[in-house]
C-alpha cells in the first residue's frame, strides 16, 4: 500500500495511525484535521488507498465524509467512532464497504483492521486483473469472429474454412490470430 489519509483532530491518534501504517509498508501518509481539509486532499491529491477517519471531526461528524470517499474512490475506509453510535452507523454505512471500529481504539485492533483492509485490497486487485484479462480475451475472440464473418461474406468461406485460414495465416506470418484478424478486417472493411 502506498498512499493513506488519516483524518483526525486528535494528534495522538494521528501519530498512532501513521506509525501503524509505516509498519504495514505505507510509503506516503497525509493527515487532515477536519472534513473540509480531507475533502480537498481527496479531490486534489492522488487517490488514497486507505482512509482512516477518527470521529467526531471539528466541522462534521465524519460519516458523510466516509460515504463521499467511498462513492468517489476505491479506497478502503476505517471509521472510528464512539461505542454508543457505532452499531447504528455501521448499519448505515456497511453497504458502502466502510469498516466501523469503536473507541477506545487499541493499537492491536487498529493494526488488525489495517491489515484486513490491505489484504482485501490485494485480493481485489487480483480479481480486477483477472477480470481485465478475461475481458481482453473476449474482445480478441470478438475480433477474430468478425474476421471470420468477413471472410465468409467476401470469400464465401464456411466457418471452419475461415477459422483454418486465420490460423494458417497467423502461423505462416508468425503473428497472433488477433493480428491476422485485424489485417483481414483492415483489408475488407
């Protein structure tokens, strides 16, 4: 994890969170003492990967800020609030993927929650990459099928003939099937 944002008016909490983030390998940590300052940082800076909000903030409670960040970024969010309101807030923000932990916050609880979010983000990145790979393969198959259809239309090939032609051309020209398909489409379309 590279970028994190800590939003807290309590300096002790900010220092603890910065320490734990450094331990977990976070390179760049920004701190904000208010919701407005945090909003400016999120909009003007590089998107954070993790945001920790220690409520209440001087200018707002912090729930609205967490929801705004959840809507506009893919950051993992930890919302720290008093035990008297934690369950109610957790019910309201759980659909946004916001993690709510209660005060008083122990070092162990905060570190465990940070690790959990980092692990979830790593897993999500893997799924995202896999999804991207699948989408590119589907797009490649669509292009090859369009080339087959083009050969069938203009050269009166059957589907197996068109398939065999693309494979043979790719092999003879030392190209991928996609490159061959793109040449066919450029030639006939």
